[in-house]
């Protein structure tokens, strides 16, 4: 992220927005992906927000790990609290920008970015190329 850009989520993370996201789970938000998930997988959730989907998805990969990446770090304490409240330990939340990820090639089995794929017009090809790179050969 350049110095002229700021980490802003268009809808904001006002309490009312976070509350409206609280109903989201893996089964009602990424059902299309669940048949492909295996217990040992390593997953990256880009734009995890308050972590409701991320925390729920962790239960599908008891022998794996999920990383929630969020550009707006002010929401991550809520995500971490939810994981702790649910007793989820195979998870971490990282503040970062999809435009500047720092992961080795092939580290993730699944990378998903649900909603809010903004700002791709200028950097879309580079980001998508990088995302395909960090997927392992089975991803």
C-alpha cells in the first residue's frame, strides 16, 4: 500500500456493520467451497473482517490452519476475541494488504476473497498472479 493510500473498508467497521456480519458462517457464505475443504488444509481468507467466516471455517480443518488477512487492522481485535471465545486455536489474524502480501509460493491450499474485491482495476493482474503463486499445486 502506498503512502497516499489508506486502509479503509468502504462500508466501515461501525458496530452496526460488524453486528450485521455476525450471522455469517462458512456454511451460509462459502458453501460452494466446503465440499473441497480437507481437514489438513492451509487456508488464507483475504478481507476477513470481524472473522465470523474465518473462525467457523477453522472447524472444518482441525489438522490445518487458517489465516485471516485484513487491511483495516482496527477490526482484528474483534476477530481474535471471537476465535478465543470459540476456543479456536488453528487460526491467526494478520493486518495486511492483498497488494503487498509476503508469503512464499505454494504455502496455501486455498485462498479466497469473499466480497469487496476493490482496487483491482489498477493492480488486478499482479494480485491475481501472486495469489495463484501462493497456492500450492493442489490449490
